[in-house]
């Protein structure tokens, strides 16, 4: 079974918490432009932001590792 991407897990967390994008940004204390790129899968968070996301949502930091990187390791 394919694991859900970090962006997919973030969307699931928003649905579970009944948060829209603005509310999620406030809770995660990040700019909407950054959050939008992350939730749409256009960019991955850096280490510091991934750590904050994990702490506040439970989404593990390794959810943001691209599958192609994992396969080549």
C-alpha cells in the first residue's frame, strides 16, 4: 500500500480538525503563501518547518521525503 504524501496527510489533518487554509496557517504559524505551496505538493518544508508540523499535527517529518529519494538511498 502506497503511503500518503506529506501534503496528503496535511490535507487529511485539516479535514479532521475542520480547518480551512487560513485557520491551518494560523495554527502552524506560517505564511499562507508557504503553506499553500506545501499543501499543494509544490514544495516540501525545510527541516525546521517539518519539525514544527510534526509537533503540531503528528505528521512525521519523513512524510516529506520524496519517494524517489528513498528508493535511491
